[in-house]
């Protein structure tokens, strides 16, 4: 099965991902990963989890 994964990120705790999440849901993502973490961060747990599940033929939408 070719799943579609979505990834939403904002860099500050006072920001929200609502607009990104709405767009990813409209795109038909099967699973959406979300995090609030600085762009300077070297570790992004939600992104790492998503990438670990990604298989050939699947799609990532950001």
C-alpha cells in the first residue's frame, strides 16, 4: 500500500500548525507527524519517526 505521510513543523512554541494540518488533511495524508521545534535543532523526533516508517513508493508531503 502506498501511504501518504504528512509533516508539519513550526519553530516556536507560540506558533501553531493549524494551517499546515488543514492542508495535509485536504491532501489526503494517511498519517500526519507534527512538531514544534526550532529549525536549528539537530534532532527532530517526529521527523525521525516518520522517516523510519517510510517505505519505497510512499509519499511525504510537507
